[in-house]
C-alpha cells in the first residue's frame, strides 16, 4: 500500500513525464507504482502482470525521465522491440505524441515500413527482432548513443528461434556499439518464471510480478446455436472467437452467417493479405457490435478495441494460449466473460483444467533448449556486416550461450562445404553466394512459413484433425479433448501418440521450436523430425 506522501514524491520524480504519460488517468496503476521507482533507481526489470495493467507506460515513463536527466538530446537513445509488426505499429502510434510532448522524436522500422533516417536518427525507435537484425547490419553508426532497451511481450519470443536471435542481437549491441551499461525493461503478461526468462537477455534483473489473475466466468456450450443465443441474451455486442486453425476460422465464419448478421462477421488469420488484415483491425476498432473469428494472430495486444466476451472454439492447444486469449476481452470490466465450445466430454474437461490453472495464475513450465538454426542465421548476419571476416574465437564468444565449441565448429565446416562462408588466414568470411543472399534481405528472418499440420495417430494411422502450431518431437498439445505428444513430423503430417485421455497440469511442458535456417545445419545437429 502506498501512502499519499509516497505517491506525491513519485509524481515529483516524474517531473517531465507525469503530465504526458499519466495526467489523463490522474493516478498510477499498482504495477506502475511498483515498477517506476525501481527503474528510476537504475534497476533492470522484468515486469509481469495481467494484460491492460499499464506495463508499457510503467517502463517508458521512467526511462524517458532518466534520459532527459542525463542531458542526452541527440541520437538514438531508447530501443523498443516487440514480436510483431502490428504491435510495433500500435504502440508507436499510441506513444508518438506523448513522446513528442517529452521533447523526443520517435520512429518505427519494420518490414512493412523500411524507411529510416540515418543522418538524424530519432531518439526512440520501435521495431521487431528481424528489423533490428537488418538495422544492425546496415546502420552500424546509430547505436553508440543507445541508453535503454524495452522488450515487450517477451513471452511470445522466448525459448524460440526468435528469442535466441534476439539474445545474440542484444549481445552484438553490447559487444560492438556501446561503452556504458544499457538499461533494460522486459514486459510480459504470462510467464512461468519471469526472472529466469529475463536472464537470457540481460543481467542483473529485478523481477516485478504484481496483480492477481483477473477473475472470469467460464460458460461452456456443445452447441454453436446455444453459444450465440447466450451472447444475445447477455447483451454481448462485440465478441472475439478464437479457433485453432485457419480452416476452422473459415468454416466457423461461414456457419455463423446462419446465426448472426453476415455483414457483422469478420475473420482474421495469417493467410489473409496484410491489407485485408489491417482493414479488419480498423473495422474492429470502429465497430460497436459484431463478431470476429481469428487464429493466434489476434492473441497479442494489437489495438482492436474492447470486446464484451471472448470465446474459444474448441480448447486451445496449451494453458498459456487459453489465458492469452481470454485476456483479450472485457478490459473495462472487473470480471471477464469467457466462452468455450466443446465437442465432447474430453474437451469440456480440458476447458475446466485450463480455467482452474488460470484462476491460480499457473501456466505450463518450459523445457528450454537453444535453437541451433540461430547459429547459422547469426553467422550469416554477422559476416554480412563484417566484410573483413571474423576470428573463430570471437564467434565462439558471441554465440556461446547457444552452442558449444564443437557444435559451432561443425556448423562452420558445413557452411564452408555449402560455399556460404570461406576460411582465410585466421578469419571466417562471407562468400559471394552469402552476400548475394544478404543483399536480397533474405538473412534477417528465421521465421519458417506458418504451418498447419494434419495430426495423425502414430499407432492407428487415422487422421485426428488439424492444428496450427510450431512443433518439434516432444511438443505436447490438446486436440479433440485428448493430450498428444508429437513423435515425428513428415512434411505437413504430424504423427503423435496419445499420452492421456484427460488433460492434467503435469502433462504440459512448453518445448522450444526450430527456425527456418535449420535447413543449413549439418544432419548430425538437426532435430530428428523423421520416423
């Protein structure tokens, strides 16, 4: 509990930023009260709290305050990194005017918006991991004035090829471009172990975890018509429905037209064009009533307005995805309204388990294993911007968190065999083959094409269904109310075995996935995807 005197003292410390960031609210949220003093004191933090709790302002305001106090008014000072272009776009436009009121210019750089002024860099840069990779290679001169880094929605990239890529990029900034320690803030709504997560990206770290899980009511239905009838009776004007695959989104969007006005139904998934997705997002911000059916593309904090309720069409694959989805609704209400459609008693039991875990604030633990595809991708990226090459010892030091020396040597030798790199006296260098690839902008993203797998029972050979997720052998997921473990993957067929008829907490562990550059790994280091 903070006294009035403590609040007044904190407001005085936010001399330049209080009015632009917080005057329209007139107060600070609990997570802001907890985090801001720590950041003002120079602590590196990871802020973990429920969605819509004010984490973004809790990080930006004190970092801007410290920046202004340092007297630094030229060059890039604050770097904000988020997992998706849509989230970067959303936060940039949300904070651009606020930052201008603080005397800071802001810029956004993504694959959709590649323009950037190198001659007079803005003080705050909003970008994604992949665009950051490109900028480190193409604009090495802008980083020397950097003071602070914000990593938003860190749980969406952690323990994946994107998180491992970001780890190396941060190390490259520390290693090559800055002379003073950087100030870090990581933000997340859902983490099993916040401190362990943050330590993969920066140290030391102070975890700030605050806020009880938001209360919610879960309403379950086995009939789609009954679900829509409940929405009408409860006066839910605007509802977001999540499905587990693009095919389910399209099918459900069609079926709903018999139950809801067709001109008030929109769909959103990754196969739609960027223009169609952005039009849908704009419509959702403007609509007062309607239904949107989506895949994971709308799980994160893109600004699509508030929803009176969120429904899951069949249980999501994991407990964390369930919590992420239901947290997208009822942001102005004390109690969230969550709806679920189930096909059988197994799916009903799965929903009940997910709800029990959500009320306790529990998600699945993580089995973290570095993704060696990032070693390939970062060798390509690093040698592209170091045309004179690099010594093996320095590559080992840079990539040590992800690979041991023998793994790195095997990868380097394999890339020489593939003629992407060459070894000159004491240095590894990029070949023309690699430089051509890099000049076409094809080395900065390690994201594989989105996969939706046909799930096949390994024992019986029958097709179980479809699911959209990034999977490797050992990945555990729920489908049809049963718990499945991935055995092997062949093309777009995912062969799995049943490990339980009814899901329990002990079944779930999050597994690392593999990136697109895994195709350049020697066979001995590839994850075994075949039978």
